[in-house]
């Protein structure tokens, strides 16, 4: 087995793509893009342009007619904007869930996050070979976030109260993952009102928070959203507005539909940013819009309509 693939210059990389059937309209511009973005980052956008062998179930190292470097660039630019808009839309959801959860937990006990006996049964589940419970794993992450926080209110509580934050302040130092795990451990009398505000049942909201955390992380770290297959499928409710997302729960269109739904339910925005972006998808026959998991007529659904 070879230790590594052989090094190729930008010109050689383009020659290889051309040899496999891709049209390179402007070699100089294509080389400049490779210098900026890397061959393997762009490969995620030309992968669906490759021929498919039904006998082996594998994509071949040759492109279908119509594959072009210009189209690769257009798909990349669309995805870049998609990550940007998704991240901004998710920020509002994160802030709303923080506020809701902090309020509901605080009504039970201001320091409930430091009292595992007041949390739900999932907090006491053993989740590591060392015997750590879910709460103990969560607490380490929370304490690290608290220790590294530079927020003024953290310093204030350190000086006045020995660093012990009430839950409505503590949620502000938690990232999305830490927050969603806390929601998963919360007792029903806190979980249910938060889910009700979102128009969901608690298990559904918990699965949505996990799914959207993945979308947020991909967006924040410049990873591809376009044409991605997600490992986690959110649990959809029977709300007729979500029918447009059913059947493609592991594709990005469903994840985006969750964002649209929560913006409507929580009254976070007019929810027009994502629909306005999706209609700018570069029209082409080789990688159609449906590759993101959207059904025909998606733009006429209640959550996605711009009317």
C-alpha cells in the first residue's frame, strides 16, 4: 500500500479533472480558486457530477457530460451563503432556547444545574467506561466553559457570590451542545413548557436541538452543507407544515425546515432569509436542486413561501 498519493501542482490537478471529463472554462481562474480553497474542499461539490456504476454502487473517476469547473464554483458560492444564513438564523434559536430553559429551570431552583438530584432520570445514566454519569460529563464541560468565560457577569458573580451562577445566568456561558444536553437532563416540568413554546413535544425538541447543533458546527467551521447526508434524523411532529420535510430527514433541506419552523413558532423573524437564498440555487441539469432533499413545490409550503 502506498504511503500517500503523489503531490500534484495546481496545473496538474486541473489536468486530472479535465482528463476525467470536466470542462475547465478558465484555467487561470480555476488555479486561483484551488489556491484559495484546496482541491479536497472543492471535491465535495464535483462529487455529484461523477458517473455512477449501478453494478458496484460506486461513483466512478470520470464525470458526466455537463460537468464544469464553473458549476463547481457556483455551487461552492451558494453553499458559502447557505452556511452564513443558516448560522445567523440558528443564533436566534440558540438565544431563545437559552432564555426559555434558564427561566423554566430557575423557577424550580436557581441552582438546579448544580443539584443533579433535581434533574430528570437521564442525568443519572452511566455513559462512560469509568462509570461517569451523563450529568458528571456535562458538569465538567460546564465548569470548563465557566472557567474560560470572559463575560463581565461571570466576574461579578465570582466577586460577589464565589462564582456560583444561578441557572438563568449560567445558560449564557453554555455552547449549543452543553445547552442541549442540559435540556435532555431537565425534569419534565421544565422540558415540557420549553417544548410547548416551540410547538413540539419534549423528545422531538431534544432531537431537533441535537440535529441543529450539527448544522451549527458545520456552518461555523466552514464545512459543506450542500448535498450532505446527516447521521442524526430529527423526530418530526404531525404538523402539516412539516410534511414538506418528511422522507428526507437526513438531508439539509429538512434541517433548514426545522429552522424555518422554529423561527415561526418562536416569532424570531419573518423567516425570509433562507427561502430568499434557496431560490438563488444555480440552475443546472447535472446537479439539480432536489439533491439537497427538497420536494417538488417546496416553495409553496407554509414554512417556505415568500408570499
